[in-house]
C-alpha cells in the first residue's frame, strides 16, 4: 500500500518508527530526518512498512506516544471528537461525561467505554486523577460575573463544574472549545470571567480563534480554543497548515446513495422562495449551494437535519441534495472507521455539534510539544 505525502508532512511534530526509519526529537534529529527525506524524494512511501498501524485496529491509530504517561478526561464529550487526537498521541482517557443519550450511544460504540451522564451530578472525588481536561462546553452568561474572587460567581453554569474539577485535580492542561461568539459574548464579559477564574486557580491562559478550513478541512468553521496550563509549560497555538481544500475530498462516490439524499421538489421550492424573500430585504440569508469544485462549505450545525439549508450539494439535472452522514463526518475530520449513529437525524445533530478533529489534532500536537520541551529542559 502506497500513499503520496505532501512536503508539509516533514514538518509535523511527530515521532514515527519502523524497522528502517525513525524520526525523533533527539540530538540526531537532522541525521535521521535525512533518511526519511531521502525516501520521500520519490514522493511515495511504503505505509505498511513505515506505519504498521495504518488502517488497522485499533480504530483510531496511535501516531506517537509522547503523551503515553498522560491521562485525560472528556467532559461534554459529545461523540468524542476532542478525544480522538489524544488517543492517537497515546494518552489514556479515564473519565467521560455527556448528557445526550444518543451521543453516549455513539461514543460507547466507537470507544467501547461507558460514558457518565451529567457532570453536575458527579462528585469531584469520584473522578480519577488526570493530567488533561477536555471540554467543549456550552456558552452561558454569568450573573454578577467578576464581582467576587474565586469562581462562585459562575455557580449554576457548566463552566463552574469545569472549575471545581480543575481546582480539585489541578490538571496540567485544560483544553476548552466554544463558539467563536464567546469572544464577544456579553460584551466580552463571559470570556474575561473564564480567563480570570482559570488564572485564579493557578493557570496561564491562552486563547485563539481558528478556522477549520485552515487545517485541511473544506469547511468554514471558526471556533475559539482556550488552553490553560501550569506555569512550568510554554504553549503556542499551531500555525495554519496551508493545505488547499476541496469539497470533492469529502464527497462519497456511491451515486445511488447520493441520490437518496436529494431534497424534494417541495423543499427545494421552499428554499428558493425563502432566499428570494431575504434577498429582497437586502440580506444574504437562505440556502447555500456547493459542488465538488468549491474550496469549502459553510458551517454545519446541529439543525442540519431539518432541511440541509446551510450546505446543499449541486446535482446535474436534479434538485440539490444534503450531505450524507458520512460526508458530514468527513467534513468534521472524523475517519471513515468512525461508526455513525443509525439515525440520520441523530448523526447530523452529532456531527453538527462536534468539533473539527483536524484543528483539535494540531492543538494536541502543540500540547505534546510543550510537554516534550519541558521534559528536555527539565
């Protein structure tokens, strides 16, 4: 099995092992990289030899093991989008929680683990010790935010539960994801409270708004990412990958399957009429149409199952169609080995609520780099 690899692959902060080639961060880095670079001059690599785990069980292959001694918990876990890159990096999940029962089913199917329900009902001491906290938590306003020290002013919000868990366990990294609008939510007050509370617990805090289309996914999806870490670490957000994206990359080839997602004449007429009314009002609301030559789509949301308006795919001599559930999974960076909920409606909700795995992966690598640099300098 052979795979063409882009030159940017050499820049990935990873460790690869095989019988003949090793890429590490040790003092012989240049010499050992040269062996890999020489091999890559032919633009082809024998993946079976170099990456023995490629396309083989376990479902989510381990890329490197630099976080192999780290444990993490997955709060507001959804279907595990934030978890996948940390599994790849060799970290171990010791606890997860999610309130939606259908998302828990999908999570159990893919990770073969039981998922706890509402984190608000879980006592802090019942959570095992861990090093990294992951949470794609809902955005909520804080009453009287910032008026008191500590984090009591966040009580009643889900962020409070993140704080109480962090205050007890003091994990080395806290990785939070939220909608872009958190940055300006309540005139910026919400984000300021989040940062202040994490600093009060003892963390350095960084945040950045990143777009999935800048990390190899054909989707215009901006999200805010917050990293809090112990002061002994230095963390930097990843640079964009500068990989050209195309909607064609995520489309399925099965024509019969694609046609089964074609929208009805009635729905297509409704979409067109609605867009016409919005255009007459001078705004751009309404359906969005894409094809395989489009660089990226708009943002997929949890409401996608209703009518597919935000992402419709053009079809020759036919009404447009919705994405298939597998295409929705690919749009968010989930591997084809990921098992999708049997209900299309639930699948659309779950992927619309999930995270772009490619972005999470690059941030996870930066956490691994932070750990490595600390260990090397320690």
